[in-house]
C-alpha cells in the first residue's frame, strides 16, 4: 500500500516558523516528482512547490518564494517544508502529492492544517 | 487564477455536465491537463491525467478533452455522490497551476 502522511501543522503567530513533514510509504520518493499544494479556508487549491525526483526544488510559487524551503531525507523517505516569516495569508491546509504523470497527482496525503494568528 | 473555470455548474441526477478550463499558450496550450475531484475534509482525487486518461478505479463516466488552450471535463450519469469541487491543473512555466475550481451541484 502506498501512502503519504503529512504532519507538523499547528497554530503559530505571525512572523513565526514551522516545519511540515510528508512521510512516504510503499514507494521511493527518489522515483517521483513531488508537489506541495495548499488550500486556504474557503479558497481553491494553490500549487506552491514542485520538487524533482532528485529532491531539488525546481519551482516555488511567488507567494512563498524566499520564505519556504523544501528538503528531502532519503533515509526516512520523507519530504520537509520549512515555513518561515509566516503571515495570516499562509493559513491553509497543506498537502503533499505524488506526480504520476505531467502533474497528474495520483497520491495525496490527508493534509495538515497551519493556522497563523496572534 | 491563471486557469479560468466556471464557479458553479448544476444538473439533475442521471444527466450529463461539462466543466470548462480556459488557459493560454504558456500553460494548457503546451502542456497536459489533469482534473481533480475535491470533497470537503478529504484529499483531492485524480480523475483525469494527460488530458484524457483515467487512473485505475475511475469510472468511464468521467472523461477529459483538450483543444488548443482549453480543456473540458465531462461527467455523465450524474450521481449525488458526484457533488464536489472540481479543479483543472497543468504546468505553467517551471511549475504548476490550478484552476479556480467549479462547484458541482447535483439537483
């Protein structure tokens, strides 16, 4: 069985930081491109990060560029998303997803909620 | 959003509905399109990838097509369980982009 499990979401004050995790099981992250997507309350899906199968972040949305940093740990088969200088606009459910084919995202985690509020 | 979808569509059970997704040459015009179904509180589900292919387990009631800089999702034999938000997605420059989403109501 293949799964993605996100964790790390929390309530954080504006200007604060948080690290999200995306643990993969049943497949190797090194075989796939991966994406981070978020959905703010009452809003649509927003594509924020695209990661190559080598673990390199090859795209950051303008809304997070310079503040969010992606990394990958092969030993734990996990992705990480470091969220810095958070603002209330970053309040969202954050998903990681596997790219099956040309941004056909066939496997999603359940999402983790980040709330930025004072 | 860079990709334009109608905010809402509706149809009766058993009927057919189409959802459009309009983009440009920098995204849909030169890339594959995928479609997702999103129910509140759940993870989005891939319905269509590479413009018109269905993943295993997706019924053939769901279909996708692309022409130029636009794409369309079709759903036939509507069921109340199909009531959800639907999103198109494609690559744009070096990343990706979603449409604004369409809420499907099955009357």
